[in-house]
C-alpha cells in the first residue's frame, strides 16, 4: 500500500508549473468520438483518471497514443458502436461523457452508471432530461445506462440545477442534432468553455459557453483537429492555498488568473499577498492567516473542489471561519481526519465551523476522496511533525507529480510502499 509521508512545518519557496485541467481533459478525450477522425490533444495531465478514460476509449475501439509530454493522439474512425466495459466505466465519473458523444455519433450507447468521489448522492437526472428532450430514449438496467434515438432534434433545455457534467454532456449530444439547441441555466465553469472550444475546433457551432445560455446550431458532421487543454484551475488553487498557510514565496506558473479570481480574493482576505501576472500568480505569505467565511458556488463562485484544502489552512487561521458547502451534500467526510491532526471543526449539515488552533500536529490519516486527500497533504505541510497519508490512490487520480512539485518548493515529502 502506498503512503505519502510529510515532515511538516517548512516554508515553500520557488516556482511550480501547473498541469492541464483534469476536468476539461476528461470530457475532451471522449468528445473526440464525435470527430470520427484523428484528433491531437495536448497539455493533458499525467494522472490516473486520464489513464482510465484512455483505457475506456481503447476498449471501445479508439486508437490511442499517449506520449509522456501529455499529448494524446486519438483516432476514433474505427469505432463502430459504444458499449463501455462495466468495471472501467464505474471507476470514474467522467465515463458518462461517452453517453453524450456516443449518442450523437451512433444514436445508441451503453455505459455503466458512473463512479467518482463519494461526496453524497450524485444524480444524473439532468443529463437524462437533456438527452430525452433531444429525442433519445434512456433506460437504466442492471447498473447500465442505455440511450438510443432514431434522430436527435434541437430543442430548448432548462437545467433545474447548475451542472457542469449535464451542460457538457448535452452540448456534446446536441452538436449534430437537427436545428438549434438552447441550454438555459448552463454551468459557466472554465472547463465548459474549454470543451465548447474543442467542439468548435472540430467544426461544431456552439455559442455562449461561459454564460448561462448556450446555443448550439446542429452541423452535419465534425472533423479531427489539434487542441491544447487549459491549465488546471483547481491544481493552481491548491498550491496557492498551501503556500498561504506554510508561508513562503511561490510563483504558480501556467495559469489563467481570471479562473482563480474567487480563490485569490479569499486568500487576500486571509492576509496572504497575491500578485497576478499574465499567465502566473505569485503568493507571498508569512503563514499567519486570519479566519474567513467561504461559501462554495458554481463558477465564478468559490469552487467546491477547493473547499477541502481551504478548510485545512483555515484550521490554523486566527479566529473562526465558516465554510458552507452549497454544491454537494456530503463533502465534509474528511473533517474527521483533520481533527486527528488537532483541528477544531464542527460540522452541521452543509456548514463547517472552524475555530483556528495554534498548530496542527502530524498524524496517520486516510484520504477519503481526491480533494479530501489533497487537503490532508496541505494539512501535513503545515503540521508539526510527521503526517502519514493512506489511500493515496485518490490523490493520484487528480494531481500530477504532487510530491515532485512540492519537493521542488522545499517541502519534505516522499512516498513509501508498505
Ligand atoms: C464536476 C467535477 C467535480 C466538481 C463539480 C462541480 C468532473 C469529472 N467533476 O462534477 O470535480 O466538483 O463538477 O464543479 O468534472 N446534479 C443533479 N443532477 C444532475 C447532475 C448534477 O442534481 O443530473 C447536482 C449534483 O448532485 C451536485 C450539483 O448538481 O449537487 C453539481 O454537480 P455537477 O456540476 O454535475 O458536478 P459533476 O459534473 O458531477
């Protein structure tokens, strides 16, 4: 069993390069099904979720070549139908993106009900509502989602909840539908825009991505293209958050500062000094933070995926902080692990009340999901003494070379297998 071990209490200094955005790359890879030709996708993060979606794509007949530098050549011309293997598709949430892409190209697709982090019930009713509105019949039988349509016809779809996954999936299903599809109350996240840009590079006509109304004019067919994925907003935010609490001076490179606005604003409130450049952000901090209130919201609000590392640093901030999780219903399971390290946090439903303590102390803890795992890494960096993190496979799903990147900044972090 692999563990991450951290000797905490060291400042972080230097520069760190952010990888490509996991949550954009995960739909972009299956979106290539729509081209039916060769696509080249650059700036992919080398993380487990990408290897998993790549295996799923190979298993349905795509030719995939993934280079170490994060470039993937995807040829989907030989795929004839999409029945995604049960065990693989259950491993990640993003396997559901094969539904939208597969439905669009073949009018028939089967994918196992998706997996992903255990952060409460994660319905896919809005995806299904969108597919049905376009003319598909959707059945869930024996844990498998089956969609089929004689033809897809553009229509107006209002999402009852702002969902990144549903917005992207419906966009993919609609690109070749007859006529115009309008998605109202669409998610505005940077990765929604990135996927729309990828679809447009393949010949689609998608307008309005990044606003809450997306208009898609159906086109006859798409074609191959070369595309580079945007930098990972959440990975960048994680490093900014960590340095604010360890103290130090770090330049976080390869970012789109606009995507980090809510995080930068919150960190400034904690008293960290943040300087924005064109494609990098510098954080300078003495590690002495003041408590703040945070509410997670769809973009451009504070991202739910940074709620956990933020809780880790607020646990040593002066005074009290309140975190309200408004996107997912059960995203505080990791708090018990932070308590093992001395954090004083009370959870009541979707609200966590944090009373800042003087210091955290290293402990043996367990990553319960991806972002929870990285919160423990951040806690380990600021804690006194040694932290041992179990179940690090969760962290490997979403963070490329996390130990090497942190080692480069002066952290004492390593991995053992025992
Ligand atoms: C994606 C991200 C995840 C991030 C989340 C919110 C990927 C692989 N994952 O997840 O890291 O935390 O966006 O930014 O990109 N909902 C419904 N019905 C639906 C769909 C969603 O009720 O059909 C609800 C969810 O339960 C949740 C909220 O809508 O409460 C937002 O979910 P959504 O934006 O869809 O998140 P994901 O796409 O699953």
